[in-house]
């Protein structure tokens, strides 16, 4: 008698392994987002300054990460960087580095756009009060920019979470990689297991991303 495909999820420690793989995807995404947002905020501020050289360099930085596919970026960081600069980090932390640099590039443009969207009268009022440039950004521009950039920031976070599925190419045991191993190991006993394994992975990603996507849409409508 052919075994029901759904049983593959509960065979041995398969379900626990999938949850562990999901946790790996989550913590890599969260750390990358936090570090990327911090770095991207600095870059975004620098892109609004009158220094044309700095703005040009950061523009090139942004375009590099927009043009290069994420999978190529992972290969560059995982295979080229260690050999060239003798960086001996684990695959997970190399992935964090790659995602952090990508998030920083994307978020810098979000911050730049939000800062430039603040009405000029707000800037003039701050300068008229005698605020320094640092105080102007800290107390006037950045607080207003946060509200403007929040929907785009949430959308960026959902993209990062989804893109963690590419981590399998550098042998990180995230949820997709674990799911593929489970399917291959149980293909004979559960020939339809592939639908259940990937079906569960789809549901897990949906649970993570849909609330964020709905929140971003709600914020956009309320602006």
C-alpha cells in the first residue's frame, strides 16, 4: 500500500528539521535587516549631502547591488571574498554579510528619497532656529522621514525573507535545503511527499511575509 505523502512531514525528525531550517532563514534575515538598516541610514544621509564625490560613490554602490543578481552576490561573497582577503567566516555569517550590504544599498535609496521628500520649509525652519546640520537631521528630518519610508522598508524586509531561499546555493541548511534533503531521502517511500514538503514551506513563508505585506499596504493607504 502506498504511504500517504503527508506522513513524510512527521517521519522521524523531519518536521523538527524543517522548523530548524526555517529558524536559520529567519535569524539570518533579521540580523541582515537590522545591520543593513543601520548602515543604509548612514549611506542615505550621506547621499543627501552636497559632496558630489560621496554621492557618486554611493550611487555606484547602489547600482552594483541592483544590477548584480543576489545569487551571484552570494557566490562572490562565499567563494571569492575568502580566497582574496582570507576571510574565514562560516557560510551563515558570509550570507549575513552579503544580505547586509544588499539591504544597506536598497535602504540608502529609501532614506534618501524620504529625506528629500520632507518639505523644504521644515529644513529652513530648523536652520532658522540655529540648529546644526547634525541636529537638523536628528530632530527634524529623520523623524519625519521615518514615517515616509516605513512602507518601503517593510516591503524590503519581505524581499529579504523570501530571498533567503537562495542560501541553499552556498550549502546553508535553511528550510529549502532541508526540505530538498527530506524529499530525496524519502522519495521511494513517499513519492508524493514533494508536494507536502514544498506545500508546508510555502505556508511557512506565507505566514512570515503576508502580515508584513498587508501592513505595508495599510500604511500606504493611510498616508
